[in-house]
C-alpha cells in the first residue's frame, strides 16, 4: 500500500509540475504578446519582428530551466522535461531562421516570397517531424500507432477539408507562377481592383473589399495591369462628324493625350481611324499611363482636352440619329413660322456684329498696343477704329484647364489676349549649373506671347491654361495688316520691346532656348525696328 501511495503521490506531483509549467508558459507568453501589441508601429521593423517571434520559445526554455533548477523532479518527469527542452530548442532555431528571413524582407520593404499559409505549413511539418523523432529516440515511445493514427486522421481531415486544401494548393500555384503581387492592379473575370492581401482580397474602385477564394482566383482569367512594368495602355474611342478632315482630328487627339499630365511620355500616344459610316467616322486614341487606379480620371481628363480642341477646330462629335432628329425638332419649333426673305440674313449679320463688338470691347480694355509707362501710359499706339477693325478679323476661343498654349523656345506667330480665365506661365532657366522654374500669371486684359509677335524672338515661357479661359488670338497676318495701315506704331513697339528686353537682359541670358544673339538683337531698338519694317513689307522668310 505504501508503494502504491508513493507512486500515486509521484504521479500527482508530476501532473502538478506539468500543469504548472504549461500555465507559466501560457501566462508569460500572453503578457509578452500584450507588451508587443502596445507598440503596433514597431511591427514594421525587422528587429522588432525578430524579438516578437522568438519570445514564445525563449519563455518556454526559461521556464523549463527554472523548473529543473528549483524543483526536485522524478526521473520520469525529468526525462519529459528534457524532451520538451530539446523540442523547444529546435522550435527556437526554426523560429529564428524564419524570423531572420522575414525581418530581412521587412527592412528592405519587399514582399515575403512565401504566403503565410504555406510558410506555416512548412514550419508545422518540420516541428511534427522533430516531435516524432524526440518521442521515439528520447522517450523510447513506439510511434507506429501514432503514425498510423495520424495517417487515418489525415485522410479524414483531407476528405472533410477538400475545399480548404484546394484553396491552399491554388494559393501555392498562384504564388509560384507569380501571377500578381500585393499592390498590383488586376482584373479577375468581372472583378477589377488592387490586390490588398496577397491572393484573397481586392479593393475595387468603389472602395469595397472583395474576398475571393484561391481556387476561384486560379480558375479565372487574370489580367495584371502592373506587369511587366507599371505602364499600361488605355483607349479613348469617339465618333466625329464625317465632314471633319481626318488629319485635324488625329492631331487634336494626339495633342490632348500629350498635354494630360497623367499620360506617360513613352510610348508616345497614337491616334488612328478605326471605321466610318453614314453617321460619322470612328477614331481611337491609345496612350499609356503608370497609375491604372486613376483610369476613370485620366480618360475623363484626356476626353475633356480632346473635346475643347475639336470644338475650337469646328469639329463636332457625332451623335445618334434619334438625338439629331430631336435637336432638329427643337430647332424647328423654336424657329416658329417662316420669315420673310432676307430676314434671316439680317439677324445673322446682327449676331456677327454683336460678336465683333464684344471682341472689340475686350481688345480695347486690354493692354494690347498700349504705352506701359511715361506721359502716354495707358494710351493706345493706334487709333481705336483700327483696333475695332482688327477685332472684326479675330475670334474668341475657349480653352480648358491644363491645355498647353505655347511652349518655351517655340517660334510663335501669334499672341493671346485673356478675355476670361487665367494663363499660368512657366520660365525654365539655369543658374550655376542648376535648373529653376519661375512662374507668373496672365489675367483678364493681359497679353501672352506678344514679345514673340513683336520681335520674332523664340517664346521665353510655356503657357498653360490654369482654368477654363476665353482668349483672343492675334495672328501675324492680322497684326501685319494693322501695321501696314499704321507704320508709325512700329516706332513705339520697337521702344517697348527693346526697353523691356534690355531691362531683363541678364535673366534672358539664363534661358537655354535663347541664344546670346537673340537677346542682343531683342534689346537693340534699331534691330527690332528693322525687323518690324521687314515684317510690314512681307520680307520675312
């Protein structure tokens, strides 16, 4: 009886030690996890990841060492603790290797090459092999029954979790084929979005999170817009009136893509004709972007620029016949009964006169051909009647935000008067080997590009439309007609141009597109006047 009681007491003591060790490991690990969770931002650092991953096996080893050092253990319990100690040493080494690799990738902000599920499966298999080896070699246990039982259990679990296993295998297949990675924009069947969590989560354009099983993803057609590089092609399709010349349409579409800040410079945008019928001619504009997530914004921006350019050229985007018939019906109803012969021509002429009068008011209120300073400051260099005559030959055009009006270094043949809106000017210059940009604004009543028209110098600034603007464009032929009738104005213009260029001579020499000769000739009154005289007599090449 004494032996039985002694054995029972030993068993109870061993069980108490086992439960105590287990409880100590669990409690200390929970405290360590809580301590790490107080610093969420530190989880993005490699050293912090290394420490958090090694905390559990180190705590387990420390508890086992403390128990062996403090308590008097039975031979059986000591052998179990030795086996547990050896297992946690292997656990520590496996965790150390895994955490070191993970920390290396985190510090370099690279994606870990294995998905979390696959990595956990590999670690689990290694630890399972280590456990069976320890049970057989250190504790002298017969593990054949365990292996047989585990095989049966594996078969049962495999049948019960076919879907889960299919997901895991599909995830492994997707990983090794590297179809996409986190942060890529992809389309899966009818779904489109950015990959937010390896293979299972997509964030679509409506900010909804789509959770797709790996086996569903593996069975769908995958289009990756972020590979082989982040540039991908977008298309803008439209139909234009069949009477519009194709060359002008193609030029306007290409300009629209080039001027959109979201469109990549290379490969260059390409516009081409796709088909035509009795309702219009169909065109397609192909351009490349690096931010596919902004697709709706970019297509809208390019389409907006194209619409304004087509309208200024007098081209109309084709509409369907029902829409055209509706417009014709409204026009007929608005017209009312037939008018006497000639009445329509009078109304049209009156409308043109009103348009010319409005243009003349804008031109007269602007700084075009006005003395900037001195006794005649604000006075016109030519009679008001001449400006009104000029206004009858120029037209107002509407530009949209972002359009490039002129580029620095170009040889221009016109200048612009701002009737409404703003032009943002950018001057790129170099100083001490460094590149700088100086900006200015031209507001209603101001001029842009007049120095090029007056002196023949290359444009000294790039003009970009800052907001929807209405501009008057004064072309060289109309300006020449004005000077032919008012040759004395050339003297005042030469004074204005040479004085302004002489004042800014030092700065103009920093503009790479201007040669020293351009600056010298533009600052010399006699040279500018000689240019204007040749211009008046049509002697310029």
